[in-house]
C-alpha cells in the first residue's frame, strides 16, 4: 500500500527569487531530538552520499553530526543502512540524471527492507518540477527536504518514522543562520568553513541564487572561533567557503571586509589557508595586500572566467569585461610570481558564436591556467538564460567543448612539467586509491602529488622531490 504524502512546504521559484531587506537572524540552538527517535535510532546505520560542491560537503558533514547525535552510526556501505540520504546538486542536468539513476536503483533495497528510509536533500529539492516528479514517480522516497531545512532533520525523521507518511519540507525563503550545528568532518587534516551562504549575483545561467537563497554572511566572531577550534584540534588546512567570498560582510559590516576576515583567520596560524570562490568583479586591493602579507595564505586562486567574449559575459550578467579579467590575472601574477590560477568555463551558452568561442580559447591561451573546470551549458528551470531560444546544435557545443579541453590540458601540462626535478611541500592526506603503498597530498598551489614516503608523515607538511609530471598529478619521493 502507498504511504500518504504530507506536503508541509513545497519549493516555489518566485519566492526563491525574492530578496528581503530584513537582517538575517542567527540561531545558536536549533536541534531538537525526541526521545522516541533516539531510542528508535539506537545504533542503526545511516549512509549519506554527497553530490556537487563544497557547500554540499559541509551540509552533509552537518547532517552526519545531527544523525550521530540522534544515535545513528555512520556507514559507507548503503546496503547495510536503515537510513539513506542523497544530498543532491542542481547546477547541471547531468548531476540530476545521476541522482534519478541512483534513486531508481534503490527501489530494490526498499523492496528487500520496507523499513528502510530514503531521503533526498540539497539543491535539486529546491526545484518545483523535481519535487513533483519525485512525488509522482518515486514512491520509494520517504522524505524530501531542502537546503534551508537541514536543522529540522530530527523532527522530519521523527514524523516520517512514527506517522508512516512520506514528507516534503522545502522552504524557498532562506531562514536563520544556524550556528553550532553538530558536525562530523570528512577529514581530520583539512576542513571547509562556510563564511557566507547564498548568492545575490544572479548570473543568468545559474540556479544557485534560487536554491541557496539570499547572500548571508556569518558573524566574524563565529567564523574565527570555528577556525581557532580547528587549529586547536590540530587541523592543517582551512578553506573559507562562499559563492562570492570577496563580498563577505557587505550585508553585516561597514568596514569589515573579506580582506579583514582573511587576515584574522591567517593570524590563527593555521598552516594553510585557502578560500573559494572569488568573483572577478569584486577582488579588492586590500585582498591583494593581505594575500601577499601572510605566508600561510596559499598562492592559489580560483577565478571563474565563464566566457572570453564580452557579449556573452554581458548576457551572462557577469559584471566584468574580458579586459577587466585579464588585468586581474596580470596583477595576481605580478604580485605573486608563483601563483596558480584555476577557472570555470562554460561553452555553448545560448547562441554563442564561433567567434565568441574563439575569444574564450584566446583567453585560456593568455591566462595559461593551471587547471580549468569546463562545462557545457545546461539550461536550468527558472533562470533567465533558460528562456532564450538557442540555435546552436549539441554537436557544435560538444566540438567546442573538446577543443577547449585540449587547449586547457596543453597549458596545465606545461605547468605540471615545470615541477619535474623540483622539491615541493606536500600536506600528506592519505594513501593513493590505486596503490596503498603510495602516499598522496596537495602542494600549496593545489597540485596533487602521489609519492613514495614514510607513513608517519600522514597529516604533516613534508618535502617531496618530483620526478614526473602526469596530466592531473605529479609523482615523486619524500625527501624530508
Ligand atoms: N550550465 C553549465 N555550467 C554551469 N555552471 C553553473 N551553472 C551552469 C549551467 N547552467 C558552472 C559555472 C560555475 C560552476 C560552479 O558551474 O562555471 O562557475
Ligand atoms: Fe552562480 Fe554566478 Fe552566483 Fe556563481 S556568482 S553561484 S555562477 S549566480
């Protein structure tokens, strides 16, 4: 028999588009767990699979913390789980297809174990058409909750388990900032720290401003305390996270900027400090100064280009020109001759011409990126670009994509080659997936290094002599 469906709150794109002027409230104590849920969970196993970006990784870490506090044990094998959560990503259609494939295949587990609870969370759940499809086509899904509903997970699980109903709770308007959520981090060596949520840039292709709501900065005191705690626990690397870190604080302070925060976090003496993502539009002079004044701030900048054509940049609503972008890259290189720069590029934005595309290729040649994440444009429901009638065929888009990847690889290989014979500093994170006798870690400028070394170096920053550059990593041997 089909379980009844309770739609507590369904996603709504008009609401998600709105930006209220009221200041965001902060809740320091938002988790309520019923006794009956605690005794039900009592060492049952829970599994979370995370899709997409680092914001989702942190959300999953918080969900794991909440589940552990409820009494669940975390497992990496979903076959033995009593609760499965898929934390989804909506940025491109292929990410969504993977989730539907996974949910479909989980029907088999549910048939074997009817008390299994399957929950879906994350950005995809903020899309009305996706939630409708899940309600209609996937009865095996018991719970759907959105990016603003994570702190309600214990209440939602309690209701799903004891009312024996399917539940949908997705708020479209962002709520309070939830501080002090429990957390189980995926690494004991490096950590992600959110400094802001949401995005107000509304690039015309992007669904993030709808799925993650208004830009809201966390209080500087809360961020610095979290970073100081990580240092005290022995963490070696912190990455400050936000959709547009450079605009941190604009919604909270008159004269405390991202540069001020970066400086305060650098002063905690975390051995490595990174940040992502920087929008090229508001990269301030102060930021340049702070980055070059603190040795622990890594000389690695992710600077999304998206397109090298001014016409496409304008139609994407990116707020900078190709000339502004190139100037920024030149300044970064003047200031730090060892800086590594990576980027994001989209090909096939609606009605992109061959000429537009060639400008993107020229910009890749000018910037000589260390690496680039390259994407074929994917129309996203509710975004302005999705309404444009597009006359470019998929065949042309794939051809441009392949030419772009070829050019990107050429320069990234040149960068990697420069390391042959050199000694680099590596933060040792673990063992290579392919060969357990090989250690693995990253340089300050984000080059993956696989090397022969001493197991006791795990969690430490050590020196490695590089003997060979490969397409996506360096290999070598530990020297100290
Ligand atoms: N289609 C393709 N790529 C996209 N991105 C964001 N939205 C889309 C879309 N609709 C890419 C951008 C962004 C990265 C995180 O994902 O390049 O910087
Ligand atoms: Fe999307 Fe643009 Fe915001 Fe990045 S800056 S999350 S691409 S809207």
